[in-house]
């Protein structure tokens, strides 16, 4: 049943490239005059960076248990409540987690690894866009996915995903390569338990596949650029997709399966726009106004 306030969620691992999809939506919303509530999944971490460090100093054995992928380290109950409330009324509360990339907020005095205060979602939004780790999460206790009208997964091949995370966290966030690798390995169990299953619930998956050697992602190397990759796009419901149109519009695109489109990495932005814009328009056209 169509809802008055649709929810779009972009989900995937840390460093997978979900922010790229978010930026595509931001440009699309500006062009289409769509007013969105932007929700940062990291804002639902249970602990600030300092709080987490303090806990682990006293209880280092809890490091794997408190990875950002895990349920215990996040306010999943609050995220579930936000999704339900927004879908019903267009209301809810949110906050922002300060990353090293948030230069303006840091210049304004915010500390990396802290949170802003909770505040109401602005009135008059057309839809919500969530970007983070748990947009399609389902556990025995929670079912975040049931609230989502369009669930999008971003999942590069695993070596490329790790390469991207190491590159981002060392260059933008100031971590050592050893620390990033330790984080990747330490939360592997939570990755398999909580992140990967979401990618089977998505309506659309974008998976970037490199065409250069990434056999050892822990070796210091450049991340493959767009021209050195293809993107595999899988649709849950291929009957709703005009594949001949997409193959015609996207040069060098082809279908590898009846539900799968492959496009050159350099044409990913075009592909996202051609695929996602009509779906957003459809979501908004089906809004159930009271």
C-alpha cells in the first residue's frame, strides 16, 4: 500500500560507496524539486567515539561485540521508531554524527566522533532518504526493512570494498592502515550476520567490479577509478524495468541475466539517474494523501 510519506534507504557496508548514491539522489531531488528529510545512519550509533574508547579501555574483550555493524552498538530501537513515525506522519527526530569530512561543522566547533542534539525533522518534506548501515536490517526483534518503500544496496566486490574503506579512512579520517585493517577483521562476524543479509532484501543492488588486480586489498595501492570498473545492477522485479531503453541510453551497457544490467563504471551516475528518477516519481505519484 502506498504511503503518504515514502522512505528510501541506501544500505551497505562502511566504505562501500553509499555516499555516492546519496549524492546522486541529492542532485536528482534538487532538479525534481523534491524536499527530502536526509537521515545519517551513523547518527544512530549508541556511543560517541570517546565513549566507545572509554568502554574498550576497561573491557577490551567487547571490541568485536561493539562494532558499528552490530545491533548492540546502535540505537536500532530508535531507528525503527523513526521509520515507523515518519512513514505514518512525516515526523520524527534525528541527529548527525560528526565525521572528519564535515569540515564546516568542525570549523563551527564540533568534535569528530560526537553527535549533534536530537531535533525534529523539518515539516513539509516529501520523503525520507536514509543512508547508512542498517536500512534493510531484520532481526528477531526488529524489522527495519518493512518500513522502506525503496531499498537500495551498494556492495562492491569484497576486496574493492576493503580497498575503498582503507583509502577513505586513512586519507580522510586520519587512521593508520593497520588500524583500519584491524577494524575490518574485527567486525567480520557482524558483517556476515547483519550487513550481507540486507543485500538480499533490496529492490536494487549496485555492485562495482574492478577490471584491475585487487587480489590483495591490504596492500597499499590506488583504488580503481570509474574507468577501471564495471557496475553490476540487479533488480528484484525485472518486469518493472525497461531494459531495452537502458541498454540504448547507456553506451556499452548489456544484460548478463534477465534481472541484471551491467554498465561501465564511468556511466554509473547516468545509469542511477535513468533508473532511480522514474522510481522516485512513481513513489511520489502514489502518495496516499489524507
